[in-house]
């Protein structure tokens, strides 16, 4: 997949393309439906399936006090788009100057002039251009003027509930990672570097890997059934993860500590991905390190049973 970080990086002979526009944070099941529609239409028409997205999120520039904590890092989003068959992504730096473009300037300068779009897919609530003045109808009119077709995409609903990045953020923040997983179509994943802990676990409870997460949103404090993956080697381990401040030991800062349920062989990873499957319990203070260790082993037993069920069902 080709990744362009500015319009200047897009070659003059790029396209013609079919383009989906949006932030696509989390790339949830609704977004993935858009990508399937995009790639299918692109193949049928001989177009390059491309995505136009933004970094930073527009709200971080226009209303930073109301900007959401993002589900994915930019790298996670790009990898997920590639997995969905997208061949090119223009990840535009969003700025005040960019936001001042009129809908016509955006359609003419970016969609036609840079991406040579012949088909544009946008959500039914999509707004663009200065003061979000452009709508689907605006895009249709501009497409008629500049030579591309506009297709609105219906938003996905599960029952009466609309699937959205906002809903999923709220579920993750509340610790409901199982429901978030169903909305995302894949487990919520934290990624980052392994950092040195204070050694309390290895001395008094159980040894853990300590993650410095790159993601903005972190699940609620508590214990979770997880899968730990080393992205450099593909190694993976069933695991149980605690997010919190280690109140038993008087901690005062956030830690993400993972206990692997199978042996760590081949050396400790430098980076890991943590896929969250299920909330187990809230974090609490125990009367002693030994009491905490006993609870961790009970948590591990619960996690092992869940992993075994998932493996039997072909999910694990």
C-alpha cells in the first residue's frame, strides 16, 4: 500500500481512483463495510481503491477541548486499511488553513486535481469545507462539475444502535471491551514499547511485561483477558492484563502490566500489541502481596478457561 503524507507526495500520474473520505478511527465494522464497497467498485471500474484521511484528527485542530481520544494510532489505522485491500492512502495534515478551503476548492484541488477521483464514497452525515458547509448534495453537485460520481454510504446499525467511533470509545473507556470488540469486528488493541517496571511483580507476585501504550484511549482500570503479540516475530501468548495504579503497593501512576500464561521463550519482546477480549474484575487494594498473588492466579485460571473455549470454537 502506498502512503502519502501530503498532497505533494502524490505522483502526477496517480489514479484514476475511487476514494473513501473520513477519519475512520478504530476502523470499526461499519468502516470495514465501506472499504469492501470501495474495493468492489474500484475493481469493477478499473480504479485505484484509495482513502483520504487526516492526521491530526480535525477536532484536535478546530476544537481541541472537545477532541476525542483516538482508538487507534495512525500506524494501526494504516495497517488496518491495508488489510482491507486499500492500495493508497493520502493522510493529510489537517490545519486551520486546510479547514478554510471551500467545498469547491477541496473537490477541485484534492479530489480531482490530486487523486483524479472518478468515484467518491462518503458517510450519510459527512460534512466538509469551510465551517462544514458541504453536504452529500454539495458533493454530488461538485462531482457533476468535476467528473466524479458520489455514493453515500448508510451508517451501520446493530439493532437500534448506530455503530460509531464515539460509541466504541465510550465502551472502551468503561471497560466493556467485549462489546467494543463486537462493534469493531476485531479486538481493541493497545500497542507500544516494553518498559522496565519497578520489579515488584517479579519479587512479590508474578513477573509481568510492562507496556508504555501509544494509544490515546486506555480501557478502564481493571483486569482483562488479553492476547499478547510480538509484532516483530509474530509470537503470541494468552495473557491477563492489569490496568491501574497498583494500589496494593501504594502506586500513584498508571501502569499496563501483562502476565503471560505460557512460557516466554526466545527473549523478551521490545514492543507488544495487547488485544483485549474480556473484562474480569475491577482493580482493588489487597491486604498483602500474597493475597494479590492468589487473586492473580485465580484471574489467570479464568483467562486460561476463556482462551481454551475460544480455541475450541476456532477463535483463539
